[in-house]
């Protein structure tokens, strides 16, 4: 999500999607009770190591796992500043549909509080990452997430290398820019980044959309990266296809990122809105001010490679 992705590279998509078929990966636990039991058994699940798990059952962020982004960070002409605040990073027990506790990233309307005079954002929001606390190479990363139907919001769940971007890669497991029937995935690396990133959309089956709980996942191996929604394989990116566009750089550690941006270049390129905010209409701004919008994360889990 660090830069935008809307170029779908028709030639690549035809090649990659031609090989897309149902995965035979081993099922992994979906409830907190199942994960707790798995952790009690030498941190393995069906032969896979459970490398990282946060069920968000406490009432605060686990600082041994997560960092919080601050106001100095700004990319993509987004219309928010990030802050470490209980207004923007919250924890909820008993949320409908969640397996226990949940992390809530919430944008808020706070004009005049942004300390970056160049940006001067009217909104604050939350962004957390595991950089320096947890990184991994190969395996399966997944999160159970629910999002609002609101034009111009930009929540995301993704992996990023601790290096100058995009030299060691970025894996966007889920990006959502306010059209409730689809979410996007992308890979960024040298020669295929920004608008030239390797990207695709998945459309939800009839009867569901982003406002329902879904498990978004990426299976990462030395030879390919596959993307899933609710265990449904949506996009496969073979290493050979990546090397058609540039160097494969997905052999190095990546850390986990969760964030809720609003407005910015990617939403703008989808919806064309320029006022009152780049990529975001007044209606969405009003809903943020009313406290109606949030990205809800039931859990995040990372498993080692399949044996």
C-alpha cells in the first residue's frame, strides 16, 4: 500500500490467472480456542509452525509485537495523519461476529491537530506494524477483517521488507478503496512498482462484500505467491511471471502492516473525486466525523512453510 496499484498488466494477468485453481493447502484453525490449543502443542498446527499470532484479546496493543506509526509518516497524498491514540487504535470485546477481542483502526475528524504544515490533514488514523519485532520469509500470513462500505477509505493488510522501497519487495494481501464488491492484491519490486505493480482484483461472491468478516491470506514460497479470500484462491503469481517484469526479490524477511488510510492517490484514481478531499467525498468525511467508520481486525496469524 505504500504506492498505488491500478495497472492490471493484461498480459501478465492472463498468464497468472490461467494457472489459478483451488489450493490444496492444509486447513488452519479459525477460532481463538483452536489457536490457543495449537499454541499449547509446541506451536504447530497440522505440521506447520505457528510463527506469529495476535488474537487481540487484551485491552491494549502488545508492544513486543507491534509498533505504531506517527505523524512524520506520509505517502500517496493521503488525507490523514497517523497517531498513537486510543481514538484511532482501539480494542473491543464482544464485537459481533468476532472470535473474542478485536483490534479497531478508526479514522477520526481532528482538524488543526496535524503537526505537518505541508499536509495539514483534517483526519487522524491508525497504522501498526511488526518491523523489528517479527519478520518472516516464506509461509502463510492471514487476517480476519471487516470493513465499512464507504467511498474513498483505504484500509490495507500487507507485508513489507525493511529496506529502501521497492528493492526488497512488498506483498499487498488486501487493499480496499471503497467499492464494497472487491478488494485488491499486488506485488511491488524493482521494475514492477507503483502503477506498474503486478496486481489483481477479486470480486466477492453474490450475497457478501467487505462489510462481512473475511479471512484474507497470502501463501508465500520460493517459487510463487498465492492470494486467498476465505480459503478461495483468487490470484497466483509464479516467480517466472514476476521475472518477466523485473527481479524476484521475495527471498528476504517481511514484516506485517495494518493501516486505515483515507483518501489519497489510489482512491482518487478509482473514483475521480478531487473535492473536498483527494479521493474522498464529503459524505465519507461526515461519516468519519460521526464515528461510523472503522477497520475491524479479529486476528492476525502467520504460519511457517508447509512441510
